[in-house]
């Protein structure tokens, strides 16, 4: 009886090392999934908001991110004036406008 392992048994076929592509493939797939589910939709929403803020004009009815409804009375570079009640005007940042409402919405509220 021999206590030594024969050379044929000791060299039981070495496992092949994975290539660089096989190592990076899960990360590439994960990035693609994140891009289409998170990054791309967020970029699209940000672009739509930028365009909406750039198109603000006097007389537009808006809702701010704070939930205040009003009508724009003055438009500046960074600041707008919003009339939220008769003779009650507040200043707000242009970027604080969450949405532009259809004309006549304030009368129905």
C-alpha cells in the first residue's frame, strides 16, 4: 500500500482561468440595466423640466414644488413673481416651478 498519490491522480486537469470578457460581462450587463432603468429616464425628466422652466411666460398658471398654485406676473432670469391671491404676490425661483397648468385651472380650484 502506497501513501503517495501517483502523478496522474495529483494532476487532475487544471481549471481554465476565466478571460477578461467573462469577468467584466456581469458588470457590463449591470451598467446597461442601470442606464435604461435609472439614468436615461432621469435625464429625460431633467431635460423636460429645463425646457418647461425656460418657456415660462407672464400669465402662465403654475404649481410650485411647494404645492402653491398661482399665476406668473413677472419673469426674470432666475426669479419669477407669482400671484397666489388677489394682490398677494410672492417671489420664487424659476426652477421651483413643478408644472405649468392649463389656462383656467385656477378658477376651478
